[in-house]
C-alpha cells in the first residue's frame, strides 16, 4: 500500500480547484439569467484565489506549481 505525501494531496487539491474554476466559468457562459451568471463568475473568481494559495503551498513544499 502506498502512502500519499502532503505534496501529493496538494497536487490533487490543485487539480480539483482548477477543474472547479473551469466548470464555473463554463457555466457562466451558458447561463441565460444575469444574476446566475454573476454568481458563477464569483465562484470562478474565488476558486482562482484558492488555486493561487494552493500553488504557493506546493512551491513551499518543494513542488512545481
């Protein structure tokens, strides 16, 4: 059984955040309602902020972000 390191988990989290941001942005382009579009764009922006923080954590742990 293999053990995951902190860096492995950060890479996995980074992938999930990137996927979420991409999905929210895609949904924003498909939303007909302007209020819903704004909400999806807010979610994409927040996911981008989290992605930036996780990328910094990956670099500090010795990985490549």
